[in-house]
């Protein structure tokens, strides 16, 4: 045995290469640096123990070889072979592999082990049979990477390996490989750069003459891979056989470093798991990224393909886009190694793998994901993939969408990205529109980014927080580019409880129409400024003198809004500045424009909102001129464009103010008419003017909008209160063990005017709830609701307040159970006994005349429709009676009866706290 402790056992360490093996110990290398050396030798398991070691010298070098050789040995035969046992340590990206060669009349390899095996000593056994005196040559390949190396220890030669006294001349010991025809990073990059494609010939692709030789065994256990070359049939294949290792690990064989690769890169091969046992074993494919290390398995098979040896099956495995160089590996484990069971692989090929290959896509980036990803592909350098989910799509309801389930136990890491095929530059702007879901207490964020030709990323659009179990529409302007570019959908997780989805992506030339929701967080959404001064895209972080300290969307100083500075020295009294939206296409429906605004300072001026048709006079739908203080107010107004394209105009007129401003945020266009101040919010058309707070200091959770029909993950009421069906919508708190119990979610009304009596009515389901009045930063408790039975219950609360205020619903999440709300209604100036407490003052500064006019038109149309339906019903009923006659004994027919039914009404005067003792 040669343990390299006292001597070098007559092995010759002279190498024809510039790179040399050295006799050393870990103490001589570095006991404090785990990336240099094996840490301990194999023979003594000690940092002071010696071994042979080779790595990149301090001065650096290109890829090279180092060799050392045994003394001259006597010939052997098959019945008494010379057996060499040794232990190797191949660690880090510098390890290019280890080869054992025999030097007799010729020089030929008898054993090899490629790549890095980890920070372990691994046993190797080599049998040598030759009828001529010979030497054993051990050669190591070293790459010029950041860390690692190769060590050899505990070499044992069997008694059959006898020293020879012959005086024999040998062929020249091979020199290091000739200088490659191209740089190392272009070797095995799926693109031939050399004459005869020599740079791609030994990369593991069997379609090349020497391609099968590109796979090298990297097994460290009792099973390993061997290449079988059939000189007669010219059919090569890899198979699993017994190996000398002692560990119970899978057999593994790897390619050299490949790539990078393009988005449609595919690995194709035939495989066979054959024999008489019922279960032969397992076979899988894995990627080892040069920077990220081991990646999840791409493909796996378990069982058997047949009994006969020719029971081959074919498969195509998507490798996809790989940003860094990587290796492909076949991993296998046989249940039993014997002639009765075999695991084999052949006909391995790489298809469409070059990094710059992108297939022509007829659909481009517009995609509904029913039949693949169209012009999009997974970024495999991220943490996780998007997946296709059936029966939850926006397109047809039963189709597919792309999702990231934070609930999935297999999901690891921070973000998952979907990249577009590269797009050519064009002189026009583009619009990327899509539908999305952000649902659950720890969903994270959805970003759209632009990736330019130099790899620089720009955020174009971003959403986070609760958006409900409903599809939301997004419009993302993409400015024209001078070079090729890519778009990115990025899912960023914040926890383990939620789901994110996209569907119906459209990418079209030209500007976006006005988005239904613009938060001004990542863009101005196409809004433009005109007039005496410019509207500013600001945040509380950038405000110096005048302006909101926090935005409305995020409720932090980092959130953005649009602001007009109305100080007398900037916008003199009577001067005007206008914020104008992009043009929106005409529609026959009346729609509601919702927005939040803040007016601060002394004499801030006035804010008036107009609908401006492309042709014709503009229509005022909202105005206000009151200085409100340091908080955001909700405004709205109905649009009626008479089938003409139109724009929104936010017009500010100065009033000679001091340190004054007017700001606008979260402009949202609802496809329904505006609700009246006293109307009921049934939640069937969204959350009306109610909103979740984004302030993490107030709460950690959000109320979510959902229905029993669409909810597949969290417990909910079996039906809503409004419709009494699974399709009806309500607000609830998602309950699961993935988020902490006893956390709260706050639902806020818009700011409401002072009142001597306003009635709040709502329906609650099952669990803990508090209702507060928030005024001037102070909370006043109005109601506490304890555990309810599993039924909807109504609550009436009279609210009085000398100042403007907000209503706050505070729900508390348990580890299980349901907290739900539906049919929320407040009647401003009318108490729960229907008594008018606050007469409407005609001199009110807030004006919604245009919206009221549009609403009146809608109401008149509805009345006419109802009258027509009533006449039709009476005629049909009279006709039915004439035909069938009366039938007093007939039971009432099933169906919906349009009558008001309000059982179990609970008023504030009856009870303040509801518990399980309810009747």
C-alpha cells in the first residue's frame, strides 16, 4: 500500500505538463480554507496526513493536465490481473476529471471518472490485463475556475502487480492535449466552430462519431455507468453495472460542460429497463449548473420497459434556456444487479440547443396558454417554474392558465421568471395587456420587466397584496426600443400561502388604452400634463415642502402618485394645470371612474374631473375645493361618452395657496355605474369603494374577494348572502396553518362626512370580527362579534361623528374556520330607523352633477325595462290562467322569488357582543 506518508512509493511524479502533482498535506495547504484541499487525507483521516494533490497554481493557467506514473510492472493475464485500488477526491469546478491509462506497446485508457464529486474520498478499482511489461499512468484534468482540485491517496496494488527488471523502451508518455481550436467556453456550446465540428464531437451527443465518449462516470457508490461500444453494429450504449464505491447513492454519468442553451433545447434518447424482476429500478435526468449547482430532476422513470433486452422506449426531455454553462447527468439505481436486469441508454442527441436559436412563433407573445407557452419560455436560472393549471382560466373558464402556487411543497426559492423570445426593435411603442390573479395572504408580487440587449432590467409594471380570487385586467405600456429586447413576467414570493396566475396575454403595436387601474407605482400609465405647470410623478420620499407624505396604494413614503404644486409662487391664482389620460375607446355602457385624491396646505385650489370626448364638449363629473388635511379621499363619477372615444382630464385651478398641493392616486375604471352614497355593496361587481390597507404597521393580512364556486383551497361559506348561490361573491380571510393565527385584516371605507346618524348594515359569517370608527387618527369601537353559527347574520349599527371618518372592519384570522362579509351598506345621514339626521346642504363644495345625471339616465332605462318585463309577465300569467285554470292545490313552484327576506336581524341596540349562546 502507498499511503504517501513517508515516501512516494516509487511512483514518478514528473509530468510532461506545466501542471504538477505535489506531495502535501492539508496543514501545508490551508487548514482554515475549506475550498482548498480535501481537509483530511484518506489513510489517517487527519489534516496532517499526506496525499498527492493538483490544482491551479497561484499564477493561474489555461485548462491543462497533470500526470504521474508507476514503476515498470510485469505482464499479467485474465486469470491473474493486476488490480489497483485508490481513493480520489475530486472537488469543485476545477476538477475536470481523472483518467487511468496503461502504457505498454501503446497508450490507452482503462478507467476514467469525470467532473466534481463533492467533498468526499471515493474508492476506485481498476483491473489491468496485458501481455507486455507496462506502467500505470494517472492523469488529472484541471480547469481554470475559482476553487477546487484533485487529490489521490491510499493506492494499493495487488500481489499480481509485480515489479519488472526488464529494460524496455516505451512510447512517449502523452503530452497534454493540443491547443483547442477555439476557446474553452465555446467547446460543447451546441454550435460547431472548428473544422469538422471537433469542438462538438465529444460532448455526449451520439450523433457524432465520438459523441458517446463524452459521457464520463461520476458515481461514488456501489453502482456506476459503463460505455459499451459494439464494433459490429456500431451501436453504442451506456449501462449500469457494479462499482467499487461503498455508498448507497445513485449511479451517475455526466457530459462535459455544455451551453449556454436556448429556450427550446431538448435532450432526446432511448432507454430500456429490462429483465425478469417486476421492478428493475429508476432512471432520471438532472442538470448540474456551473454556478447554481445541482438542479431539480428534469425527467424520471421508475419500473420496467419490458422483459426482452430490446424493449426500448423513446423520450424527449425539455432542457430549456440555461443562462450558465451546465452538465447533463443520467442518474440510475438498479434494484438488483444481475444478468437478469439491465438499465441502458442509447441514441442520445441534443436538438435546437444553441443559445441564439429561437423558433419562429406564429402567435408571437399573444397567448392564452391553452396549447403551450407560445413565444414565452421558463428562465431556468431562477428558483422555480410557472406551471400550467387546468380549469382555472380567464379565457373559457375550463381551460388553462399559468400559475405559481405558493402552497406547493416543492416550491423553493424567491422568484420564478417567464421570458419572452427576443423582440426586434421598432419605432413604435407597444402595449402588453393580460389578466392576472394575486390571491392569498402571502402571494408576494407580480412584476413585468423589460430586459434590454445588455442584460439591464427595467420594471414596467408591478402589483402586490390582495387582489382577490378574481381575474384583474392589466395594461402595461412598453416604450419603443432601439435594440433587441425581452419581456419578463416575474413572480416574487413573500411566503407559503397564496397563488399567482396570468392568462390571455396580448402584445400589440401602439399605445395602451387607459388602464382600468393605474397606481402610478411603476409608470405614469400614459397620463400627460399640460398647462401653467407640470404634474409631478412623486413619492413621499422625494417630497421636500408640499405633498402627501405617503401614497394611497402602498401607504408608505416609497409609493408614487401624481401631484400638482398649487403654491402661489408656482401656480398663481386662476392658473390651470391639467392631467390627461390616454384615449379610451367608446362603449355603450356607463362606467364609473374611481380615484383617490389629497388636497393640502392653505387654499390648495380646486380639483375638477372631466370626461373629454374626442369630438364635442367635455362633461364635468366631479369637483372639490376643500382643504382636507393629511389623508386620501375617495372620488368618483360616471362616464357617458355617447359612443365616442374619450379621455379623462384632472383639472387643477390655483387659488393663491401657501405650501399647497393637489394629488391623485389609484385611478380605477369600473365597468359598472357608480354606487350612490347609500347604496349596498353586494361585492358582485368588485369591492366598490372599500379597500384593504397596505400599511404593514396596521395589519399583516388582507380581505380577499372570492366565491364558493371558485374557491378550491380555503374554507368558505357554502354560498354568498346576496344571491344565495356558490357563484355569489363575498369578502373573507383565508385561513390555513401556513400563516400565523390571530393576525388581523383591516377593511376601510372611503372618508365619510360628519354625521349625526348614519346607518351601517352588513352580513357576517361565523367568526371573530370588530367594527371601528376611525377619525383623526383615533379608533372608536362600534361592535364586537364573537363566534357565530354557520349561517349569515345581519348587523345594524348607528354611527355618529362630529368629524370626517372611516368605517373599519377588523377581522381576526384563526388557524381554521371562516371570517366573511357580504352586502355592506351605509346610508349617509339616515339612521337605522330610516330617520333623516343630516339634511343635504345645497351649498356643498363637492359636486358630482355629471355622475348624477348619468346615473339618472341609467335608472330611467332600468325603470323602463322593469315596466316592460312586468307587462310581459302579467300578459303571460293571464294567458296561462286562461289555458290551465286555477289550481289551488298545486304546490308553489321552485325558483327565485324577488321578495325581501331578512331573518335574524341584529341591531346595535339589541346586542353588542355575539357569542355561541345565540338562539
